[in-house]
């Protein structure tokens, strides 16, 4: 049996998380989350993913709102992206759009999340009848390879981007 130091606990929780054993990961992460305010934002990311995967959107939102203050660039970008998705599912399109725009402009190095955020933001803008804004949101993706057919259709259905 390994000594239960907190660093060991974190590593074990992370391993549980990686193997999708969310039940055991959650127990350990919650303990660390409650005892270490200094690391709360970074641990909130894992608890947010666990809550999101179990469809507890309100709890996931609470954790991701903390996780966006974390120190890991990619995890913060992903947290903003997932927050956008949560806001959409909860019917708050403005907050969703705001989260996606944060990914695009504040976390430009997290390319995969930037692409997904542009697509999600464009769909929101299109629904709000802001078709030119939607076109401009997708403009940087126009010449990309491996775009989903739905995205290509959306790009082709929108007017030209006029800035």
C-alpha cells in the first residue's frame, strides 16, 4: 500500500480520471479540492469534467467557472469551451457565445478548441440572424481540410464576410 500523501492522492485520482473511473477519481479530487484552496481552480477542471459527463450541468458549470482561473493553458481553454456548451444547453446563448469568443481570442494556441469554438459561435450567430457575423466567424476556416460536411454546408449558405 502506497503512503497516502496528498501528492500520491492526486496522482491516483488522475489515474482514475484517465481510466474513466470517475467514481473513485471524484472522491479523491473532492478531498483535495476542499483541503487545498491554492489548487482549487486546477482541481475544479477534473471535477467539472466528471460532473459534465454525468450530465450534472449546474455542478459542472460551477466547477468550470472556477477552472477558467486555473494555471494550465489547454485545460483553461477546454474549460471555456465546455462552459460555452453548458450555457447553450441551459439556454443562455449570450454567455455561450462569450465563452466561445474567449477561447478564440484568449487561447489562440489551443487550435482544436479555437476551431470548435468558431463553429459553435457561428451557429449561434446564424440562429440570431447575424449571418454576416457568422460568416466572418468561419472565414479563417474556409481553406481548412477535413472540415465536417455540416460546417462546409453552413459556410456555403452564409453571405460573404464583410468587415
